[in-house]
């Protein structure tokens, strides 16, 4: 107490001033520290916002890449699944790297440099310990740091949640892409199955194209020629390919056919079969009637005693005139009405013949039209000189000739049974001709009629061979094939008709003024019978099949001879009737034999002619 009491009074005032000075300096230092911390926090927040912007840009890039990958995967490709896995792994790696980088930067931000130790701990020696105000300042500083830490943690959690949401969105998009990939695979599989079914259906045309196209000889004035049925046993050049096509058709039917209903189906199938058989018979009758009309136009017999015959004299020029006038009606009606009804893609298939891959084989179709033109030209001359039944019987020598040509071109060796059938057919033709030789031919040139009837059968054999070759190479439907054939006939007939209008040449034609009306009526009748016979045959083929339709068509010689007797009173001798019967029976036998052989490779296959119409 002594020393204190002895101190002067001015020492107290000086200590107070020093304390105030110290407090003011400490306050100033704390303010500086606070300001520095605020500035540093502002910088850190700006850096975090920049990082957030960069992350947003990266996420936007990822979304753009994901959209690009999705658009590429919509187009399909063998590496789609690998690209999806790669994208998912890339997104996960980038997210983990971004998370690690943010964690490191936030840890660096949280490390705050401690305040200057001298400023906080340096106390004047005259002052013994830190005052309560200094402790409060330290607590405030730590509170600020704790608040900053909390804010940073909250910001980091928000960023982590956003990254998780973006990752979840990417996963959902990848899942959608995977589902779209599966849907695309299902669609492609369905499309491939449909294409396979269509190819299998088109493959069945290989079996029936030659048969159907040959049956379309309703365009001829002769009886309906058998198609595959006309080909003798062992002579079919396309037997192996036909069997393969029939097996494919059977497989397609097994895959696509609904479950069978054995109780209800037999009556329906029986009615359809009977209807098809009647239509095929009507087609053969129509073509036989066409032969009789041609005979009436070119020879004296009258039709039912109502329509007088001999509108034109038999000859080359008059035959070409009738052929040209008939095709003048047949071609437009066939090309623009009947063929599109039977086959809607007729003109599309005709246009496709101009493609480079088919352009080199179009001569086959043109050549078949040329042979069909020659066959009709010869049979017209024959019908003007010899009876209808005799001409048609001689015409039916073409099945053996077709078999020989098929043997030469396709290597289809005939069998012994076919050789026997050929000899018998020629025997029947000889009986028919011998009966006419003994009975005479008062109404025409017998030698010319017999020669042109045989020439008609020979050229028709060439037409059948080219038809088979066309079915193999072009696989053309019968409807466009017929349009081209008839057009070729019309184009070839026009120059001869124009040339025949001048007198003094081989192809000159002569029509009396009063006969033009009857000639036009006859041409229209020939055109109508051609189209009606063609349509009936094509409607019958889907119901009974092309082989059975060819069997019905093989009745041409006998049916034509019988109708000629009934309609125009054109009788035959005993030898002639015997020859017609022999030829008809053997042609029928060959047709039935071929039909049975075609059924053996695929007994369960449906009638392939369902596409023949």
C-alpha cells in the first residue's frame, strides 16, 4: 500500500489513455480481420459460382452428347449397346471427378489463415492478462468461421443433390434409349419376318408362273393349251425349282395359317373347288367357241344357221387382218382394265423391266410374243382350210416338241412312258389326217391347212419354252406378261396389215364392202372370248390349282370337235374321231401325271395358284 499511496495522481490518467489506445487499436485490427474475411468469403463465393457455372455448362454438354447419341441409336447399328455402356461409364467418371474436385477446393477454402498472433496476444507489459473484450472478439471470429463452414457445407450438399438429380436424369434417358433400342429391334425383326413371308410367297410363283402363263394361251384362237400339264412325264425343266418353291410355300403356310377348323372347312373347300372346276371348264368352252368363230369367219359353215360364214377368204393377208383387228380390242382392254384387276402391280412390273438387272432378259418376253404371233397366224390359216377339230388336234403335237426342247435347253430327259405317249399322240394325229385324206377337203387347201396347223403347234412349243425361261429369270407375273405378249402381237400385225392394203403382194387382204360390219362384229367376238376365257381361267386357278386347270384345258381337241359338230354342223369321220379321242386322252394322261408329280414333293402345301390371279 505504501508505494501505491505514494504514486502521483497523473499516473492513473496515463494508464487509462494507454488502455483506450490499445482497445482502439485492437478494435481496428479486428475490423481489418473481419473485412479481410468478408473479402475472402466474397472471392470464395465468386469462385464457387464460377465453378457452378462451369458445372452447369459441362452438364449441358453431357445432355447434348446424350441427345446426339440417342439420335444415332435411333438409326440402329451393331454397337448401340456398347455406346450406351460407354456413355453411362463416362457420366459416372465425370461425376465422381467433379465431386472429388469440389471436395478438395472446399477443403482449401475452409482452411483460413489464423489472425496475426502479435496483434491478438501482444499486450503491454503494464497489462497483466487479456481482457474479457478480447475473448469476446475471438468467439465472434470463430462464430463467423463456423457460419462460413455451415454455408459452404450447405452449398456443397446442394451441388451434390443437383449432380445426383442430373445423374438420375441421365440414367432415365439411358433407360429410355435402351427401351427404344429393344423396340427398334422388335420392329426390325417384324419387318424382316414380313419380307421373308413376301419372298416365300413370291417364290411360289416359280412353280406356277410357267403354268399360268401357258394357260393364258386363251389369247390363241385354239383350245386352251395345258400348261405344266402339257409337259410330258419327266420333261418338266423346272421340276426341281418348282419343288423347292412348293416346299417354301408350305413352310410359309405353316407359319401364317390360323388353326384349322376341320368341322366347318370341308363344305367351304368343296364349294370353292367345284366353283373353280366349273370356271376352268367354262374357260375351255369359251376358247373352243373362239375357234369356231374363227372358222365361221374364214369358211362357208354358218353359226346356228344365223350368221353366214365366209366373211373373208382364207389366206395370209386376211388372217393377219383378223389378228390385228382382234388385238386392237384385246390390248387396251387387257392392259388398262382386266390385268390391273387381276394384278394391281401390272404396270409397275412392266416399268421394272427397264432396270439394268432385267434389261438384258427382256428379249425373252419379246421372243415369246413373237412365237405366239406366229402360232396364231398359222392356226388362222389352218382353220380357214381344214375342219376345226382336225386343226386343233394337229396343233396339240406341241407337248412332245416342248419336252424335246426342254431336254435340249434344260437337261430334262423324257421318260419311257412319255416316249410311248408321244408315239400314240402322233398316231392319233395320223388317224385324223388320214380320215381327212380319204374324205377330201372340198372347202379349202388340205395340205396348207395340215402344214400350218403343225407349224402352229411347233411355234407354240417355242412360246412355252420361252415362257418357262422367263419364269426362271424374270419371275414376271402372268398379267404383265400377257400385256407384253399381246402388245407385241399387235405391233407385229400392224405393219403387215398396212402392207397388205396394197395389192399384189403375199400379205394382201381383200374385204367386200358389205362384209366390213360382219368382220368388225367377228373381231369384237374374238376379243371378248379371249378376255373372258383368260379371266375365267385366272379366277379358276386360285380355287383348283394350275395343274388341275391344265388338265381341264387339255380337253381342247375333243371339246372343240364336239362343239363344232353342234354349232356349225361340222362332222368328222370315224378315223378322225378316233384320232381326236386318242390325242385328247393321252394329253389328259400327261397332264394328270404331271399334276401327281407336282403334288408329291409338298403334299401339305396349299394351292400355289392363290397368287396366280
